């Protein structure tokens, strides 16, 4: 069986306020997709909700407090962003699944037939990081790449602590000490990795590669199994 790669692409990478960098980034992403398909690779891509998710959750919060309802608003935004990436890949003629699956098992099945499957969130109670880990599990992939807007996992929050150290290699248990494990985040809350994803990766023995998704060359290195600038978490 051809190896399957699963990538969580953080919604923050699609930032509309950084239009110049964004169009360059889309161009590099398209080139990478053509290259991957040319080499017969199969890649599952899970897209985060980014700004649309946060804005829509804030809007809904004015009337709604139940977290599962707010999560559903977030899921709709992830599916919107997934559709953007799916259509961009279809537009350049890539062999992309025509639907945005609602479950990771459906995505894994579609990855048997298509070079790319793009999806967003699934059910309330976790983020797209966890969806990507479940997709990796269902597709028989040992590694899940988390491409986000920070270059590494840090030993403490670098936004709060000037002396935070970036980490290049750690075990899943060491990661769990930093992020927590198994406890859901509040709807729209941000964290380097969702603690639910950490728990699922541990349960399914999936390694995690956390890297800066703004650098497409770094993503390509990780997809090629080469050393990459980021954090490798072994299960
Ligand atoms: P994201 O996966 O986008 O959250 O989901 P994130 O970690 O903040 O990722 P970035 O910043 O986009 O990279 C956004 C929200 O959608 C809901 C949750 O409320 C989450 O906070 N969601 C998403 C779910 O409830 N289930 C899912 O499967 C996915």
C-alpha cells in the first residue's frame, strides 16, 4: 500500500489580512501538491477554522452558551476553509476527493482512490488537530503532521514567558505534561496542540510532527521523512 500522509493545516495559515504572503503561500502549496501527486503520494489534509471560526463563535456566543452548539459553529467554519483548499487543488487539476467528508473513516476510504482528501472538523468536543490524528489512525499512517503558525512546541507559552525554550524532540508523555491530555478546550480556544489530540495520538501510537506551516519547504521536508525544523513527538 502507498504510504499515507496526514497533515493538519491550521486555519490561521489562511489569514485574509496578510494577503500578499497568503497568495505566495497558496502558490507554494499548489506547487507542492503538483509535486506530491506527480510522485504518486496520498495526502489527507485537515483544515482548521482560523479567523472565520473565532468570529462566528464570538457572534453565536452573544445568544448561545452550550459548548456543543458553539463547537458546531466552529466546525462549519473549518468545512468552509476546507472547501477553499479543496477548490484550489481541483482548480489546478489535482486528483482531489470531490466531497468534504464528515468522518475520518470516510476520508481514509476516499484516500484509497484520490491523491488528496480535504476535510474539516467532525463532531463537537475537540479541534481539527484531533481529527487529523484520527484520520492518521484510520488511514494506517504512523505520523500526523501539525502545520501551524509557530515553529515548535515550547516548554511554556512563549507569548507569556520570554525565557520559553523551543523543543525539537520529546515523547508523547512529555508533551502531555506541557499541553495536558484528554481535557477538551473551550470552543474557539487556541493551544499549540489540542489535549484531546495528544490523548488520541498516545492511544493509537501516532507520532506528531509540529512545524511552521507558513514555511512550505519545512512541510515538504516532513512529508519526505527528512529532518525538519520543528518538534518531533514520538509516541
Ligand atoms: P480548529 O480546529 O480550527 O481550532 O477548530 P484551532 O485549534 O483553534 O485551530 P486553528 O487556529 O484554526 O488552526 C475551531 C473550533 O471548531 C470546533 C471547536 O470549537 C474549535 O475550537 N471544532 C472543530 C469541533 O468542535 N470539532 C471539530 O472536529 C473541529
